[in-house]
C-alpha cells in the first residue's frame, strides 16, 4: 500500500525531509508500518453511542450495589373482618 497524497502532505507539513519520507514509504511497503484503519463518521458515532450506554449501565450497577435496600413503604391491605352475629 502506498502513501496517499494527503499523507505525504502531512509528512511535509511536519517538517520531514525527502529522505525521511522515502524511509517511511519504504517501511510501509515492506509492511513494517501498518496502515491506519479509517472509520466512517457513522462508525465513530456508533462507537461513542455504545461507550456512553456502557458507562451509563455501569453507573447504574454501581449505584445499586452501594445503595441500601429500601423498606417496603406500601400500605398493607385492610385485614378481612369477620362479621359479628
């Protein structure tokens, strides 16, 4: 895989010399430098969404572990009364 024009421009803007850029290109062609996987905007958005959901879920679990169980505060139903003759 060869370097793209955008990648070459980035290397030049970082101040690399032509010799250094050539070494980077050779290393990449030899497989020493793996290509950086690019994510689409949709994939990145989905990643953030699921990270947020995981954190919220973990927070709920932590909160339930630290809170004390509440006593049942519902009123008791009336007891059945036996009719008197």
